[in-house]
């Protein structure tokens, strides 16, 4: 009986590249690396493309209205009322010029440097301070009353949305069920 399926490769030199390609571990590692490169390239492209589309939330009643609209679209949430408590009010950012003056005083071999900074507001033609922006007051807490607010899944979803939108900690958010 002769077996034609047996091949004798002892006399041939193995090709290193084809040997690597046939190796299962190499194939898996290669596939993972290629997949990683594709994912990184995709998210880099998406982030660059979507930077121009970022939404800025407004202050006051408009902010509360926008948040109520967003929270009302979460699965399991019905009517929603939101109260945001701020620490203080809005602060104006004034353009200013900083002048530094350094004095060196030598006394008995000891050298002391005195640095004095003077901050002067920049004024407009009408002698009013030049306002370059406003800073929203820090949020102390948020209270949400929502239909479905007693469901733990809904509560967590509302808290995650508020923490993301307002950049606040979870302990600043309270969610209650609406009657």
C-alpha cells in the first residue's frame, strides 16, 4: 500500500515569511494590530470632524429648558422639572495688564528679592473696564423631579446625563419621583 498524501519536505529550506503567516498566534496579533490602527484612525477622524459641532449650553431659564427637554427623551422618563442652584452669580472677566517690578536688596551679604505685581484693568474709550467674557457661577446642586424618577435605572440615567452636561459630581444631583 502506497500513501500518496505524505509529503517529505526534509530536503527543502522553510520560507520564514510563509512560516510566520501560517502561525496562528502571528495571524491573531496581526489582526488585532490592524484593528487597533483602524479604530484609532476612525476616532481621530470623528473627533476632528465633530469639534465644530459642539453645543454650548446657555445660562438661566434657557439652560433649564434645554436640560428638561434632554431628560424628557430618556427612556422611562415622563414629565420633568429641573432646579439648578448656583453658588453666587455670573462673574465678568475683565482684561487687565500685569506690571512686575523686582527690587534687590543687599544687606550684610544677604540678597533679598522683592517682587511686586500691579494689576491694572484695561479701559475702553468710555473709561469702562474692557469685558472679555463671563464666567458662569459654580453649580452647587441640581434637583430633578420626574415621572419615573423612582426607577433606579431611570435615576442613574438622569444622573449620568446631568453629570455629563453640567460637569458636576453625582453627589450634587438629587432625583425624585413626580406625583
